[in-house]
């Protein structure tokens, strides 16, 4: 008995897979938009317009990735504790002065520690 040859390709299973992938992407895409860091680009403010009574904590990230709070060096392990202590005296937020040669990793760690310490307003400037 002679075997019949199969001349047509059944694309139904392939279509089912594509539809499932499409549905998954439609469900996951809005969730991905909600994560991340929301940054607002600040308006340029002239130096004489800055409020002199504002109490902002200034933290510097040096070129060799050291943290300085009020010109005193803070180790990475003590950073969260130091920020919690200093933020109560500086309720207006925090200014991060990052050197252009500092590592992005250290700036992000500083921002994470600030968020965990209760800082609600963070500004970043490059030295």
C-alpha cells in the first residue's frame, strides 16, 4: 500500500501560540510602564531666586565614589543611618552633587538610601 504525501501545512497551532503571546504582551506592557524612576526636569533658576531659608541636605558623590555629607565622609554602610539623622533637620529635600566621573551605581545607591530614609524630594546636579 502506497503512503499519501502531506502537502498542506496546518498553521492553526502556530496561530494559537501567536495569539497567546499577543495576549501576554498586552497584559504585561502596562505593568512595565508603572515601574521605574520618575524624574522631572527642573526649570532653570537664577542664583538670586533661590530661597535662602530652605533647608536642603547636600550630599556629594566624589570622583572616587565617596559620599560626603556637609564635607564629612560617610561610608556606604553608614549612609542610611546618617541620612535618617540628617533629614529630620533638613525637611525640604536633598541635593545630590555628583562628580562627572563618579559611578552611576553609587548615585543610584544614594538615591535608594534616601528614599528608604524618607526623603521625598531629590535634586541632582553635576559638579
